[in-house]
């Protein structure tokens, strides 16, 4: 009888050891990573506010407000993913894991500020501001564009570089996947500085291309965490 119970316990232990590490942690981290892609429609939702005559037009402000809400969701999801992953990444390197949370918070802060700039322009439009206020509205939109480049054109590179190194060292995901995050940070940095020095425009195809590896890494990581979970380090 004792032998049978012992064998049963061994089988249970063996089965448990084969399960992915921290399955729930991995699932929710992956879920919130995928949720960060909900802001993609802002590329179209923000088109009216970038028009020179926006302040005097009959543009629908709801599109801009919805876009702002989507960006706030993305900002919060970024912080949440770093906090969730901290529970497992701290075992590898606590300093880098804390750095990832700090980096995500900085990124989120720029997004909150950018949304505030856009909503400031929306407020002017809703209040029926006159032509004399057009420079103010254009300045608010220009400030959004500039902080967007910093918050979403530079900080994701820092995030993915830190996360890629942690995942590569810990082997919690396939190393090839972690390498995409590490390598992908550098084209993003190059694109950011090219925009800053006026070599390319913020909306140029090269600017978008510089972010492809970062987007691929984060989307692939989200899918992997939801479907596969985390490996044992």
C-alpha cells in the first residue's frame, strides 16, 4: 500500500515538474503584453487633430478621446507586465528586474503626458476657440508628436533590452526569442536619433521599419507566454 502511494506521489511530482513554471504568471503577463497592441488604431484616430485647420473644423473629437483612452490602457498594461514578470525575473537579476519596472513607468509617464497634450487641443476645439488659438492647438499637437517619439520611439528599446537580457540569461523562453528583443532595441535607437537629428521624418517608412523587431518581439513574447508559459530557469 505504501509502495503504491509512493509511486503515485512520484508520478504526480514528475507531472508537476513537466508543467511550465508559474503558468498563471506567464499567462497574465502574455495577456497584458498582447493588450498593449490595442493602440494601433490611434494611427487613424489621431488623423483629424493633425490637420492644420482642426481647431476651426467640425472634426469628431470622440475619435481623439478614444485614441487617448487606448494609449492610457497601453501605458497601464506596460507597467502591469513588468510587475508581473518581476516575480520571476528578480531571481535572475533583481537590479535589472527593478530597472524594467522603472523603465516601464517612465514610458507610461510620457504616454500620459502626451494624451494630456492632445486632450488640451480637444478642449480648445470643444470650446469653439477662435483662429487666434490655432497656434496653441498646433503647439499642443507638436508636443504630443515630440513626446511620442521619446516615449514610444525610444523607451521600448530600453524595455526590451532589459527584458531580453533577463530572458536570455534565465532561459525562461527560447533564447532565439530573447535575442530578438536584444537585437531589436538597436534599430529602434538608430531610428530615434535619426528622427531627433532630422535625418528622417517621424512618419517616414524608415522610422516605422526601425520598430519592426521590437513589435515582433513583444507580440511573439505575448503569444508564447499565453500558449507555452515560462520554462524552468
